[in-house]
């Protein structure tokens, strides 16, 4: 435990069995409290790495007082049930909207969305089923003890203040944690240093990209010295990175619209992947590219620029 009355932040790199191969679990220690931000997937390798990482900073599983999940994906919250088996009294936090989404999405299967996905080649179909297999294999019971509400909440722990900001987009209930005394943002998957996060698709939300862009702009009001994301490098110029992401999506929206309009016929997301991404894109990256394209198509549809034709795909409104 930390007896110096100073906030201490540590990072444990937990392995993943799928890209991006690593998730950062952050450890916040203050007075006699230890908070973990995310846990990692439900695999033996992840458990061993997490417990060994805690030992290296003088902690055990039983020392953890709170776990805050940035969202419910298996690479962040998959270990929830296993962790609780070893520590039954730990407090676990999730946003209310993410709890609703988690309970909804765990009942769904990829196949029910094929009407909007379009026809998939056998290789892509196998990849989607492989992804679903990962999720169903590693998804365990996620039963939060406390739920954050609204766009902003405060978690007070022994005099330490953590600001919780609801940032829908990557998932409907994603959050980031801001430590005002340190001006450090624990950014989850919302802001990454070198890639744009996936906008998760489900019919639970109608325009994930629109929510994501609004969430990015909202965070420009925070004074952030460093952002520590769940994957990849830390971000030293947070405002610049947000503006880069906004420009990226603006350019992608323009490009998607240009290609759809040029085709002069309905087009499926997978066709756009081959138009917009490099020809040698690795096969295991195709689902990521697919969901990026799908999010932009849906956003353009919500703006009234595209229309979805069941059984045919997306078409420019001007081409009807």
C-alpha cells in the first residue's frame, strides 16, 4: 500500500491472444486504496501477467479495493469473474449505459447483422466467426457493484478525486478517467496514439461515429498533460491528437461519400474496404477496416447523404 499520501500510477502490460496483442492495465495507489483501471482478458497468461505485475509493485490481488472498467470488451473486462473469485469484496465500476449495452450485445450473433453487412467472402466470414469465438470463450460474468450515471461523475476515494467522463463511440458506455491533480487522462480505447479506435456496431446505437466525434470534441475542454491509452504509446500532446482524429474522420467521410457516389449503384462495406485501404492489408485487419467503413456509411446515412437499400447496400441519395 502507498503510505506517502501521494498518488502513484503504474502500468501492467497484459497480453492478448488477438490484435493489438497487448492491453495496458493501470494501477492507481493512494493511501490505503488500490484502483485497477481494466483487468485484461480471461486467459491464464493474462492472469499470470496481472498478478506478477502487482507483485512487482508490492501488491496482491487482495490489496485491490476498486476496479474501474473503461468499457466491457473482453480485452478489458473479460477477467472480471476470475478476479472476483479470488477477491469477492472488491468494488467494480461500469457506466450504466455500458451495463445496458453489455447485457444486450452478449445475446447477439454476427449473423443477425448480415443484412447490413452484405455478402461476406468465406475468409471474412471465418474471421468474424473467429472473433465471435474469442468473445464467447473469454466472456465471463460481469457484475458491477456500482454504476456511473450521466455524462460526468466523480469518484472520491480517501480524499483522491477521479473524474469519470462518459465518452460514447467506441462503445455506447465507454468512459475515460481524469486525475485533475495530475492532469493525466486514462483514455481507455477512446483516444489512441497511432490508430483510430473501432466504432463498435450494433443496433443498440444508431450512429456510433457521430457519438464518438462529439465525445472527442467534449474532451478538448480538459487540461491534459498526458493521456495514457489502453493500447499503444502515451500521448503527450492530447489536443493535437484529438484534432488529428477529427481530421482523419472528416477526410474518411469525404472519401467514403466520394466512392459511393462514383459507383452509381448500391455498394456494400466490404467493397469499400478494397477501394479505401491498401491492397496488401493483412487479412486479420480486414474486420477492423470493415467496421471503420460501416461506421462512416451509417453516419453519412444519418446526415441524409446516403440511403441504405435492403438487400443491395448503400447508395448516394443523389443517385436514386
